[in-house]
DNA sequence: CTGAAAGCGCTAACAC
DNA sequence: GTGTTAGCGCTTTCAG
């Protein structure tokens, strides 16, 4: 790597003169300037990033974004949002844990050695201790869970409301035997959605029937098949996420039942790529993921700047009605 | 930010002693060591990344990964691969151009000021001039196109072969009136796939009928509807990508034709999330994207290390047969 | 054991 | 106009 000094030696001037020319500052004779520019180009000179940020006061802040799985559209969208919030003067260092919790903790713990100004943890499963530990060194943004530490802000989605409105929608569209295919209950998010579902059912004096199912298509498929085989009366299904819903949809079709006429289905997350491709298209509770990513980055910048006022930011999900649950008023 | 000097002052020792303790090097009296560790923790000391990389010889190499759209599963997978290749000692700076060519060029041009060791350009539309310009400063890995410059290596997929084998597969499964819904022909990739299709058709003395259609679902849907409305005989469709194929599938279903019995369909890219969710599931030509990402990172590291021997790396796609084109032998 | 000193590459006063 | 100097925060000889 070419350095200022090399250029200086080659052109018989001082380092500072070279620096001036290359940065277009101060006055330098046209002759030297030409010579310097020429040599710099020949050498393919590129200023050393680290040296420069050390010498200057003004740093480019880099944010460490830790996701469990960049292939998952949810996190890809989140990433997009974060990227958007980083204008010209911030960089995103992406760290994928490949769904390995151990690796994830390692990444979080090491992040501070990589010169990031702060980190965004796009996952709700991190241990509280780790968050607290890391936040004593650098600002942290986390999702889905509140922390009362001055270097941490959390972004939460109103899962309760999302589940509530999805369930209510099913009810208002004529369903009365609505089951909930939920996530495993050790996850906070799953519990909140379960509660939202229950609240809506209770409000209309309907019996809540919920199963902890899981998070992928097959889980939804298997459980739904089981339910239908058992002869249990069902005319509506509210699912933990879109994948589970797609699985349920598959099972319903196998039983030659119509969606939404016989059974209406609503998912959660609103992965458009998925919801609009299946037929009938799937109604789902939309999370403003991209916006959430954008806001998390902005809040991180605030934290880095020293603004300690913000503790959390709540987003409201919104139901997107598609074919799988509409026109069902009887 | 706490510095070594602050700790040194507070503990009445020299900077170098503090450095030794914090790095576990050299011999330091137990008493001082304790004191230093204690103060360091209190201050929430974190070594300055830039200062450290400057002082040490051993740098963490960071790779700049430029993608047009991280939400697109193709690029998400590519990113995954790159991440995988970066072990403990490399970081990925992700830069999303949001499909804005102008922004993309800006990102590529600026990358070198961010201290990256090299960049991977996950897009085939960049201008040759830009690639050449940037590669005079830092190593570059590009896709789909060859360059004869010592600081550039390219990763290419054998699109011709992929298209050829997909088409041949359709023929061998009993199709003879096979149309190709292709991409726009200004894209190199589209042309290669078109040629592969043609080659296979020619080999079996069948008439090639190809249309430049585009890249999204709606394009495939519209064109297929048009074709079916026209009464043209069709029993097989080979599409530019999976989205187009899904669109075509939709159109075929609307005409109450069976897939694959009446019309078999094959896509390209093998986006599993998509292919396995539609029904019937979609056959597709698989690109080993993740592996491509991994290899591109590895080659970039070679380039950075000074290995100038590798110029390009070719990947072979592989057909994945699913319901939309199978069991059709008559 | 401990610390002074040099230096990584660059910037920014401040002299000349 | 141009060069000297003093750091930025850290690591690493090398004396003591």
C-alpha cells in the first residue's frame, strides 16, 4: 500500500504538502500539485482508513448488525431498513449467526473490538446478561424486550394487538370455532400473540383453543392435519406466522375443504413473497419490519451521540386482508 | 471512550504496562495487574480498533459486499455464503444499492475509503470502466462477466448449460411444443439462457419459440395468458426465472389446464422458498448461490494476499425436478 | 518487573 | 507556498 510518505519522497516534498494536495486544502504550487497527483495515481494511492479516522476527529460510525439468518426475509428486510438509515457516513457490518446461538453470543461479545459504534441485535433470544454486559461498552438496540439500562433501547412490536385484531377479523367474518396454531411458549413473542388471540375470543364469548405448534410449514401442516382428522369443528385458524399458516392451508386443501368458505386462515409477519404466491393468497398481520430497521438504526445513532432519553419504541402491526379470510360474511 | 493512558494515570503506571496486562503479555506484578484490570472494567475500556490495527501488523480484513437488493433471496444467499467464508478474522461490510445503479456506482467508488481489503460486486450490470478503475486500488470480485485485469476475478455460472438441461428435461418428459419465457435480451445472462434453450430444441429438431418477457411474476402471467389465449399449442414452458414461472403457472391454472399433465413448467434459480410453496411445486434450475458467495470471498482473500493466478471460476447449475415437470412420460 | 521511546499513516496547527 | 511538529491510541522493542 502506497503511503503519503512514499509519494512525498518520490516528489521531493513533505508529507503535509502531499496531504494538502490530495485533500484539496491549502495552497500548493501548480507544478508540485500536478507532480504529486501524477505519482499518487501511478502508485494507486488510497488513504489508510484507520490512520485517517485516528487523525481526524470525525469518524465514520459503523453499526454492527447481528442477525440469526439473513436468508429469512424478515431479517433481510430489517437489514434493508438499517441500511437505509445509514446515509453516507455510516457503514453496516453484517454478522450472521447462522441460527447458532453460541456463535451469536460470540459475535455480540466481539463486536466491540471491531470498532463499531454500536450494535443492533435482530433477535429476541439473547440472554439479558449478555445485553447488559455488552451495553457497558457500546450502545445496543434490541428487539421485543424491555431493558432498563441507559445504553440500551428496545424496539417492540405490539404483538398482542396484532393477534387480537387478526382474531377479531376472523370473528367478524363469521368464524366462531377459531383455533390458534401458536409458537412455542418459551418465546415472549409467542405468548403475546397467544394472549391477543385469547382476548379477542373472550370478548366475543368464544372458546379459545390454542396449540403450541412451532415456526415452520411442516409444523403447521402436521398439526392442522391432526386437528381435521380428529373431527374437531373448525372454521377459522389464526397462526403464529406465515409459514405455519401455509402449512395449515396445505392440510385444509388435502381435506378438500375450501378456504376461506369452510375455513378461513390468517398468518402473521406478512411475508409478501409468501402470502401472495400461495392460493388462495394469505391474509396476514403485517409487521413494518423495514421501518423498524430504520428506526433502530436511528435510535442507535442517538444513543451513540449520547442521547439517553429514549428507552423504547413501539410499533403497531396491521392486518392485511387477502383471499384466505375475506368475503366470508354469511 | 476510555484510553490506555487514562487507565495508566489512574493506576500510576505506564501505558505500556497497562497494555501488557490487558493483552496478557509480559510479566506484571499481581498487585498492579489486579488494580489495572479493575480500573479498566470500571471505565468500560474497549481498545480502539483503528489504533490497534494501525499499531499491529495483523489486520482484520474487511470485505465490502455490494448487492442491489438484500431482500432478494438470491443476494441474501450470496451474502450468507460470503459470511461463511469470513471466519473469525474478516468482516463483511454490506452495502445495498436499493437497485439504484447510480447509488451502486457511488458505493463501489467509495468502498476503498472505508478500509475494506477488497470488494465483491454481486451484480452483473456494473460498467467495465468502473470495475477497472476501482480494481487499480483494491481487489475486486465480479459476477457473470470476464475481465482481464490482474486485480479482478470473476465468478460465472454456466447459464447455457442450465437452460440446455432444463429444456432437454422437458423434451425427455414428452414435451415437444416448448416455449421459452426469457428475460430481456440486453442482459448477458438472458442471452445465455436463450441460447441453451435453443441448442436443446435444435438437437431434437424442435422449433424454438422464445419471447423476451422480463423478470417478475406478472410478466410471466401476462405473457402466458396471451399465449394460451392465442390458441398456440404449448405443452412445456421453460422460464427465465422462478418468478416468471410462477406467473405462468397461475395463467395455466386459470385456463383450467393441468400441470404437468397438459403443460409442464420449469423455472430458473431454484428459490426454494418459492418453488416448494406453490402447487404443484416448481421444477427449477438450481444455482449454487451460497457456494458462489463462499468461493467469491475466498478468491477475494487470495487476491488480497497477492495471488494473481486465478482469473475466473465457473459454476455449473443443476436441475431440480419437482412436480411441475415430472411423471409426464407418455 | 517496569517504563521510555519509536512508530503505524495521517491531519492540522503553526512556523518559516 | 512549504515544511516542521505534535499528536490520534495502541503495540512493541529495548533499556533499566
